[in-house]
């Protein structure tokens, strides 16, 4: 049997037609409605000339209107390529151009600007979702009068590309990650023994890979995905309560906000799974989640758009293995290069970067995905993330080697240990941050560190931020400083 995403919609509509498939606020779509809307829209798109292998770029904010388009393209064998709805037309056009799309679909808020994007990206067809002024056909309106009969696509194959997600990776140059039907099916299949449909609240916007991974994972259980307008603590907790959600996945920085929220009067008893990952996860965050949600299981995932979930730290180990992201996920092989780079191999890796053979050849070597992340394995095969290859900090257009700054600071009076990391900054991109374990009784200041560097480093390499810690997080096996975990600890702390 071929593993194609279109079958998920068809089966759910047949087996659980009246069960809610997706919700956002008061709006809902049943599985039958989602499948039927996908059929009607597929017929509309075929009438516009969209067929198997064609790429369709979607420039739209999160709404249920996007989901029938996602379903329709899967039924046609066309490729869904979402664009970042938070970017303006000028920033969107170069990414849209990378897609080499046949059609650009925009929501009502972007319908007028979409014409300029399409022209710059050399996209010949335009369409709109949800009304609004602008060129092209209104797909939602056209679909109302279209046939709900399934489109005929007997030639669909599980190896056909299903989506292209755009990621900047570590270079800042946008790349289109190609995921096949097979890869997305395997990434989101949750096994035959799950006895309850998943009702999952999604913090991610609908141009993000994780949003569709969470949606498909819920749909594979014949369950529901719950979208929110913003990833605020209020929005997420209200959605859990309103939809009686049993799963909530948040990145660590968002969990920090959630834990700081007012829980009084809320009924969150439906929650069973409290998951996190994507970035390094501070052990104190895990402990706080276990305390706040004692009736749930917590898991930590490590992965990327390119590889899906590479490792999983199970609930049984989250307190036993602080700072780890777990062993290789089921079906995944994991190894480290001599330089410590994390390499992963599985049946659900990306097919490559769209129209970028050079980047693909660098990332995929002999079936292994080279992540660019540096890790360490303990004696049980549990992985800890140390940082990125080179760990270069990019600040104000300049490159800074953390090791050089650490070397300049290591003999600064009052410092027992020091690690240097880049902290995200809206003005500079990143700022150089010195994380210091002080000597007992020391009163080290940022000015002290900067003065110490005066004759040793260029001005742009000096620390602009100082953080004190009692200890530096290190890997159990090699005692390497976990820079990625340091960054997450600092950014999460600043949100609370």
C-alpha cells in the first residue's frame, strides 16, 4: 500500500465523519467537512490547471481556510509551499521565487500585496482565500459551487513531493526542504495501539512545518488539531480548556510563559501529554512542568524540518537524564562524526533542498543527514546538544568566535568559569553574552569584563551582556559546556 497523505483525509471522512478535525476559536471543521472541502477545492484547482507535481505557494496567516487547500493539493499530488505570513511583500518575494510555483494563494490581508510578490517571483497564477480585494479567483467562493466528487489521481505515489517548507538553516540563506508523502506519513503515524484520539493544541503558525506535523499526527489518530491566533499563555490554556485537549506541545520559551500564567479557576484535567523540544530544554523547566502537571507525561524531542524527530527523551527519563534529548527515536539511526556533528538516518528524512543540489549534497551524505549540531553521547546512548559546528556568533554583520572571547576572559579576576554564547537580539542579530560562574565573594560586572578585554579583543567581540550562574551545564560523558542549553536557559529566564 502506498503511503499518501490524501488517504488520511479520505479514511477519516469515512470512519469518523462527524468528529471534529480542526478548530480555531468558535470555528470548527469535521473530518467529513475537511475532506469534502478538499475535494471541491481540488476540482477548482484542477480547473485552473494545477496538477500533479505543480507547486502552490500559500501566503496566509493561521486560519481554518488553509486546511482545505492543504488537503486539496495532497489529493491532486501538487506540492504545498507555505510562506511566512509575518513577512512583508519585499521579504516574501525572494522566498516565493525559490518555490518556482505555478500558483500563489494569499489570504484577504495579503491579497492586494500578492500581485507584487507574484510578479517579482515570476508566478503566473494568483488566487485568494477568504475574500478580500485583489487579483485572482476567490478559492473559498469558487469551491462553494464546485463538485465534491473526488478528483481522479491514480498515478499518485508515496515518493511524490508533498510539501516544501522554507528554512534558513544556519547560513541565513533560505532553503526549501522537500518532504515526500511517505516521509510525512511516517513522521506522523502514531502506531496501531493508541486507544484515544489525540486532541492537540498547536502553538505554531500555519506556515511552520511543526503546525502541519502536529495536525497530521492528530489526524492519524482520527483526532483534532486546535489552532490559536497567538502563542500567548492565555490563548494556549484557554484552547486546552475549551477543547478538552489531551496534548500540548510548546518550545521551552513558550512553556516559560505558560508556567508563569495564572492557573486559578482553570480546568486543565484533560491534559495527558506535555511535550517540548526543538531547542535545548533546561532541566529546571522539566521539573517545573512535572510539578505543575503531575498527571501528565513529558517528552523532549530533538529534530528539524529536514529530519523530523531525531531523538526522543521519554517521560521515564526526563528527570533521570537532565539536559539530554534522549536516544535515537524509533526507526532512526544516530551517530557522531569525529568533530561531534550529529548525523541521523531514517526513512523519513527530507528528499533534499529544492533546486539546490549543492546544499543537498552537503546535508545528505550516503543516506545520513548532517545536522550541523554538535552533540555528545553518554554510555547509555543518550544525546546531549553541545552547540553548532564552529559556534560562530554573528553580531551586527561581524563574526565572533566564542572560544576566542573565553580565552580572553579566562584569567579575569573573580571568574571561576566562563562560557560565551550568542543571545538573539532584534537590533544586532545576536549579542555576545558572557556566562560567568564567579569566585566566592566576587563582584564581577559587565564593565569589569569589557575593561579586561580592552587590549585583547576588537570592540565588537567584547561581551555586551553578563549572566551569572552557579554552574555551567555540561555533558555527562565529556564534560563539554552545552552552549545551546545555556542560550535556552537565558532566554527562558528573561521571559519569566
